[in-house]
């Protein structure tokens, strides 16, 4: 049995096709392993993400409660500052005016006593 050129070419093509199929099977096998690993990683991440989100929700709720308390404290500080400013203004008006007058009287008396000497 002798092979002519066409028979040899078809035999080479068949061999190349077998090599191509084997290469595709190897690549698909590795790709399947990669997909399995990725699926497991995603599953583990999802499982650990739920408790983390629960903790984050609790932390946010706690932070909001603390911020509400701080808002009350801030409002009280603003009110206290306003009241203190009003008190200082009232004291300045009530005591400051008469003290200035007393000071002027003392200065006038000192001036008169100083002139007599």
C-alpha cells in the first residue's frame, strides 16, 4: 500500500485535528478548575460579607445615636453661650455705668484735693 500526496495531507490534517482537540480539552479543563475556584471564592466572600454588613449596620445605628446625643449637647452649649453673653451684657450695663460714674467722681475729688495742696 502506497500513499499518495492527498492521503498524506489528510493524515497530517487528522493528526493536527487530534492535537487541536487535545489542546482544547486541556484548556477547557483548566478553565473549569478556574471557574470552580472562583465560585468557591465568591461563595466564601458572600458568607463572610453578611456578618460584616450586619456589624456595619449596627455600628452605623450606634453612631447615629451618639450623633443625636452630640446634637443635644451642642444645642445646650449654644443656649448656654447665648445666656452667658446676655448675662455679661446685662452685668456690664448694670455695673459698668455706675462704676464709671464713681471713677469720674473719685477723679474729680482727687483733682480738687490735689489743687488745694
